[in-house]
């Protein structure tokens, strides 16, 4: 299994950002993982291959297509709130 680490952090602002939801699917749309309130560091074990990650924080939506190689880890750093107060 492959490990995907998603970091959601860098909270230098006074108010906290909205909760982060992560959905991971294979290219056929089959769900691999779904987290409705991911923490600052979330680790997922995923099979090698290509997957789609959907990250949602409040009104901000981002999509990523990742190719995960067997035996390697992949770090995905998310900054979804550039204009957050």
C-alpha cells in the first residue's frame, strides 16, 4: 500500500480555517477514502496507481490527480485559504 500525507496548516491568522474534507477516488470514480474533518496532518494508505483527491474547505474546492508509485510516499501540502481573515 502507498502512503499519502496531506498537510493542512500554517495557521498564522487569528481565526481558524474551516474544516477540511478529503475525498480520494480511483480514476473509475470508486471511493478509496473519505474524511469529513481532516486534521492538520492526515495520513492515508492507498494502493499504487492514479487517484483523484478532492479537498474542500468552506467554499474553496480543489482537485488533484496524483500518480502514486509503489513503495513510495507522497506528500500533498494544501493551502486553501489565501484570503482567509
